[in-house]
C-alpha cells in the first residue's frame, strides 16, 4: 500500500478530519459542530452536578463526590512507591497509579498480542481451507461460547495468580474476537478478485493469501483487533479481581477497604486508557485502510 | 504425419483459439444440467469475436471454461494449439463487476500481473504508464478504485489485463454495468485499443447491438442445452452506425436466431 506524498490528497484530508472527529466523538458522541460540543459539556456538567448532590444526600462511603474522586486520583498519581523491574529486579522510585497501570499492561499487552496473532492466523487458515474448516468447526463451535473468565481455574492451576495467568485469560478473549473477524473476512473475499489474481499469474496459496486474501479481508481483521483492544480491558479488570496486580485489582482492593473514591478513580483510569488506546488504533486503522471511503 | 494432416494441423494452429467439442455438465443430487453441449468454433489471430445468446445459454460457462476457471466435462479449449488447463497470463480477463483490487491504486492494479511475473521495477513502471496512457487514465494513476466512475474502473480492468501482454483478451459483459452513453464511448475506445494492440478479443454479451457494433464474427448461442446456433460473419466497415440499414439487418437476423 503506497502512501506516496503525491497522492490525491484525499488521504491527508480524511486523516486530519479523523483526528478531530475521533477525539470529539469519543467524548461527545457526535462531531456535527459547536452546538453539540456545547450540549456535550452541558450534559457532563449536569451529570457531575447530579452525582455530587446524590453523593451529598447519600453521604460518606456509599458514594464519593466527584471532588473526592478527583482528590483520590491526584493522591494515587503522586503517592510514592518503589517499582521493581520484573526480571531485572532493579528498584525504581515511582508513583502508585502509573505503576498499577504498568502492571496491568504486563498482562494486557502480551495477552492481546499473542491472542490476536494466534486468532488471526487460525481464522485466516480456517477461512481459507475448506477441509480445515470442516474439520475444526465442531471444536470451535463448542469452545467459542465459553467466556474467557471461565478459564480462570485453568489459568490459576497452570500459571498461577500472576501476570501469566491474567495474560492467558486476556489472550483467550483476544483469540476468539480476532478468530471470527479474520475468518469471516477471509470467507467474504470476492471470488472475482481471486480469479483475476489467478489470471494475472498468482498460482500458489501463499501468494494468493498474502497479496489478495489478507488485504481484501483487512477491514474485517482490523475491526477484530480494535474490538479486542477494548474488550481486553474489560477482561483485564475481571482477571485482576482474582488477585493479579494492576488497575483492576486496585478497584476491588480499594472498595474492600471502603475507599470508594480510590476505587472510582481507578475505574476512570480504565476508561481513560480505553479511550486512548482505541483512539490511537483508530488512527492506525484509518492509515492502513486509507483506500476505503 | 501426412502432408494433408500437417495442413490441417497448421490450419488449426493459425487459429488463436480452438473450441473443440466442448461440453459442461453440472451434476447435483437433485438434478443434472447440461450447460454446454458440443460447442465448436475457432477464433483467428487478431480477430474480435462476440458470443451472444439468451440467458441460460451457457455463455458465461463458456467464458469460464476458456479462462480455465472451470474444467470441461468433454472436449477442450486450445490456445495456440495448447489445451487450456487452469487460468493463466496468456488470457487476460475483464469482468462485468470490474474485479479491481480496492486496496491498490490504479497504477498498482495495472502493475499487479507484472509484479507476479517478476518484471523489474523500472520496466514495470514504464509498462504500467504505457497501459494507463492507452486507456486514457494517466492522470488518475494514484487514485483508488472507489474514486472512479464505472467506465473508468473498466478501463483500469482492461489496462490491467493487457499489461501482461496476453494472447487473448477475454471479456465477460464488461460494459453491462455502465450507462448507455459511457458504453458507446467505451466501445470506440475498445476498438481503438484493439486495433492498436492487435490482440485477439473474445467478448461475451447479451446485447446484440453491442455484438454487431464490435465484432468481426458473432457466435450466436441457444439454450437447453447451451450450444452454438450459428456463427455470423459481420461484414461491415468500421466505424459502424446503428442507424445503417445493413447494421439493422444483422441485428434482426441475430435476434431472430436467439428468438427475441
């Protein structure tokens, strides 16, 4: 896919517009002008007000005020802790919130990467090969409906309550999402394109997959990756409820100590991380799929 | 081999395409369909031949057999004397729905076949530009297919098929999806490309006027089972006018054969 500087310019414009659109639409759900931004701000302020009043009415621990949450957020952001580098064991002075986020990333990223790669590879293989599809469809039909968290017992006895165990759960989630998107993407590649490619000299499966099937299925594959980026944050939190360290563990741990403000602060961290990672991937997607309208 | 047999052999070899006793039967649990039965005809080198017929006459099946996308049940298709087995770069295909690679720019679509043949980058660029100029799309080289009109897309399809310098250009209702005005223009362009490149063209259509406008000969087919009704030589000077009395006679004759 060429992105030479001399292209029609449609690409540049659409990416530029996309940045603004994604940021604004992430926050306000629409990008049709200033009026909607204003309405979005109004709604946010109203929500915070209702929350605040509600918290005052309920009082104390049951529901923290937005201000208490903001304060807890700042405290967590600045509270000094020592961060021990895994493997190396070096101790580095740091603060709590970023450290918890990094801990979550330690199982989120490997789980997401390995699960996605395996999912895409299996999906492409089964979408491409009719006999592989026929052989494995019964197995995939049975295994797919099992929620990733149902594997927690295996994760614990195989790998333990640690990053590996949590990464395993995240990986299972990423696997199925990417598997089905890649599979349906490959199945949906128009026959015309494969026939044209064959008439233009493509005569082996690998070349056909690389030069025709993968690019044609890429919109579907990209959707799978993006969906899994979001879904895996949900899975991270759930997996950490069982004790693996990270943001999710902080949410439940703080709540058990009745520090609801801290708990909510970490909930918002998940939200922020999701918005950032989704936004970043949207840009990647727009660049990779610039050939689409 | 006797001199006489040699003569027959040479005559066959002079023909670019030789369709010989071609039959195609589709069998399923419930029914058997004889899509084509004993189809015989030849196409000379550099000739423009159209295949017309009612729907269900097997003209698309015939196209697919010649393209090598399906195997015949009986008989064979020979290109320059060699039986066709599977698709290949000796036959360039153009489809009604264009079949362009949407993730590739116009230039990248046209150079696809050259990449597969391992043609060097500089030569590829030169050849691609030449093809784009031939179909009048040099200014849209960096556009993506979605940015093009139907007529432009089909020009890309033609340029892409011609880029690998095939022996035969196979077209399956290539202008079926464009409006009448664009189609007239594309007819003129295709004829000028044809005379410039001296390619042999086999063109499938259901439009009798289109067939008479374009071809040296028209293979008229009939349905149930799909077979050749008659091969009509169109003995008219080009450019042809639809309003001509003779043109109208050809059209009427072929329509009569089809039973329209």
